């Protein structure tokens, strides 16, 4: 009949279920992921412990840094989606995220400049400016992404994720569970396809000191640094959160999820280099993020919810930002070219960990937390009548 509406065959998105305000297990797990990155930097990238033990540790943690970074990217998408506030505009989202990352970034960038000067290392204008504005991951030149405070390249990716998030979330919120699952499958396939495409289609001069010497920096950059490629992991985290919030994802136990994550790490340590450093780790880590969130939402037992681990998780971003400087220059000045005994090397490794934790506590207490409290929301203008209630930054967002 003319003018009659045509019934839609599409499945509408399910309404969100009530969400927990806090996910302490995810906060605790953040420190374990940061510890994986620390282990990579102290056993593989630089070796604090030599000999057979050092070689065994290097083999064990050779992929730990890549795995830890993937965890952070997945977790970032999950937590931002979980804690999203209804009808909040993009400027407010961007303000909170910039206030979260830039104070720590600027302080550690200044520290990196001081240490580089003390070590008589060379500065480049491109490297300094790219790091300052967090665009270094976009530049496919070997001298740029890992200069200054090397770990801040991941913030370059996170900044891209944050800018895209307010536009991605409404799209995902309109999708039915079936379409979310389909999109997740496509993105999961892309994590495997991207390294294959890179190995065949990206050129460049091979680097003899990477893997078997057949890979160029451009190939590595295209799968490891390039923000749009790393956004696959972030969006997978977003989709996982949407599936949990709508009740479309069955409950996953923490133990089987942990087994999947550990097994995935073993597998990623055995595949060709480009696959190991790319976002394929998201396939094995996303179930663990989901299981931890479900355990917290249902208030079931979780080993990641202990007070000490959660507190360390709160410090994990600051720890991540300072540990690379501690490790790099501690090794340069105290370990390299020194004939240390095993006990002395182990003591220096422990000292590096404790020093990084102490600096992280200072950075969190004096820079990160005060900046978040003061600048995460604009100051309300004094109203003529009673002041409206101010919604504070949630504990979950502050820890993300």
C-alpha cells in the first residue's frame, strides 16, 4: 500500500545493562602489563643479567613488550567505552584524555632531554618536535619514533585513538550484536592480514640487527608504530565493551581467559617477527580483559583485585613513562661494559625496578593526579542560584 512503512529486518541494538562504576581487576592488570614492558626492556632490549640466565630471560621476554602494549591498546578502547557518559560532547572527552596523558608526557620529555644532554647524545629538531606534539609514530624514519623518551611513541597512537573515539562510539552503539560480532571478526582477520601485506608490499632497506635481517624499518613501522593500524586493537576493545554492556557476550571465566592469554603469548613468540610485534596479541588478550570486567561487574573472585595490585595499577601509567629512562640510562652508566657478578646484576635490576616505582609514585602524586583533579573538567561559572552538582572524573576513567 503506497505510503505504508516497510518493516525493517535489521536487528536493533540491545539496550545497555547497568554497568559497574569501578573495574578494579582491570586496574590491577594494568600494572602487570607495564611489568611485561619493563621485563622486555631489562632482559631483551638491554640485558641487566648476562650469561646463560640472561639468555634464558631474554628468550622468555623477547615479546613481552609488544604483548604489554597490545594489552594497553585493547584496554584503552574497552575502558573508554565502558565509562562513556551519555550525550557527552567530543571536546569534554578530548579534554579529559589530554589532561591524563600530557602532564606526565611533558615532565618525562624534559627528563629525557636532561639525560640525553648528560650523556652527550644528539638532538634533532624533527625528533624533539615530533615527540613534543606526540606525532612521532606517524613518521616512518628510524631516527624518530623511539627518540627522546622512547616509550612515548605509544602515546602518539593513543592520542589518535582519543581523537577518533567520540566519532567511533556512536557508530558502534547503533550496531546490533550480530553486526558487532561481524565487525570484530573482520578486525581480528586484519590483525593477521596486515603483517602479511606489509611483508609483501612494503619496501625499504633491510635492518641486519632485527630478526633474521630481512626486514626493513618501514615494514616494522607499518605494523607496529602506524596509528591507524594499531587502532584495530583499540576498536576491538571498544567492541568487546559494547558486547558485554548489551549482554551479547557469554560469561568468560578468568582462568580459561588467562590460559588463552598465556598460550597466545607462547604462540606469538614463535611466529615470524612481524606477526609477533603486530596487534595479533589482541586475539588472545581481549578475552582476559572481558573476563576481568565481568568478574568485577558480578563481584566474583578475582586475583587482580588486591589492594596492593590495584594501587600499583593506579601508578602504572606513570611507571610506564619513567621506567624506560631509568632502564636506558641505568644500564648505560652502571651495567654496560661492566663485568658484574650475577648477584650484582640482579641487585641493579631490582634497584631499577624500585627506582622506577619511586619515580612513578612521585610523578603520579605531584603531576598526574593533581592535573586530572584540576583540569579534567572546566571550572563552573558561579551561578546566580544554587550551584549544580559537578560530576567528578570516575575512578575507572582516572585509572585508564
